[in-house]
């Protein structure tokens, strides 16, 4: 580009037109200044000192950005911790229960899975009565603190357990038949207060249903009974089973077995609570 401009500027001019020659010199001077400025702005034409200044400025900007990010993260973390401590303090102030802890599990039957208990019951390593009694005792022990069981059929469940033990002892069905036809024979189960169980409350946490009881089992409970399971307790839910905290105006709030100052979630918080306890 520079050569083209210079070539055009060096074209011969007549001696009869001196003002044009002066204009050409001015134009040539302006072109040189323009190209010099253009070269200074280009990355490839920058002087070493200018490039160093640019690099130093870029590094300084990056360093300042990192410092700003680090400071922002620190502020957020400190604010989050402060908010957590504030919420915990408010929770303990409002709901109390200072120092109360869930009693530890002493009966190892409670640590067994449903399938393990079913196997031990039908092979006579355990009786359904002692398994059911263990779960009933645990409910009576922890429910005053946790408020997860809202209705029960403890006595009826023990009678069902006795019948299960008699069926196994009679020998009318082999272990293989029991496993195939009644896989949960003698195993106590709980369900939440939106699954209908004959004779127990059926409210779904709704105040207007506070006196309603199940006239028959729901289909799910009917199938579980057919498989040999024994319902013994009904657990708390959120109102209409449509909230993330298991609290309602009939039964109140269920508490977390790991920290009684916290909630158990919902809508099946009562079931989660009783299983964790």
C-alpha cells in the first residue's frame, strides 16, 4: 500500500503548477503518519516496549479478576454459614427439644431387611411374634420424640403373628411353597396415612377427614396381606400428601430421628422417619 501511494505521489508534475506539488508533499506526509499510526496499532507492528506494557496490563487485569472472584466466594461462603447458624438457632428456639436424642437400637432384629426376616421366620430361626414385638417396642420407645406413628393395631398384629407361626409350625406348606406363595409371611410392615388399612385412620392429613377410618384394605395392602405381611402401624404425612414437610393439623409435625430439631421431609416423612429410627 505504501509503495502504491509513493508511486502515485512521485509522478512528474509540470513546472507550471507549483501549488499542486506542495499539496502532493502534504498528502505524502499525511500518508506516512497514517501508516505509522496503523502500524503502531497492529499487533505485529507493535514495538517490544509497547507489547510488554500490553502483557503487563493483561496480567494485572487477570490478577484483579481472580482476586475479585476469590473475595466474592469468601463472602458467599461466610454468608451461607451465618445463614445456616441463624436458621438452626431459630429452629431450636421455636421448636425446642434441646438435648433430646433418639435412644439407640438394642435389638438387632430391627437391623434386618424384610427379605432376611421373611427367610428366618419361615425357616424357624425367628418367630413372627418376636419380630413383631420388637418393632412394636421400638415404636413405643421412639414415637413420643419423633411423632411418626399416627395410628396402630399392635394387639391385632400380634394375633396375626401368632397365626403365621402356627401355619409354619403345622407343616402344611413347605418352605419352598411359603417362599413362593407367601414371601413376606410374618413380617410386620407400616404404611402411610393415605393407604387404606381396615380399621385404621384414613385422613391423608386433611382436617375434615380426621374421624374417617378405613372400611377395608386398599388394593396394595390387600396384596401385601396376601403375601403374608402384617400391618402394625400407620405413619404421618403432609396435608393431602402435597408438601415437603410431614406436618398437618391433625397429627402435628414429625421430627427427624437424627436431629429432632429438623424435619423429615414429605410427603412420606413418617415412613422415612420410622425406617430410619
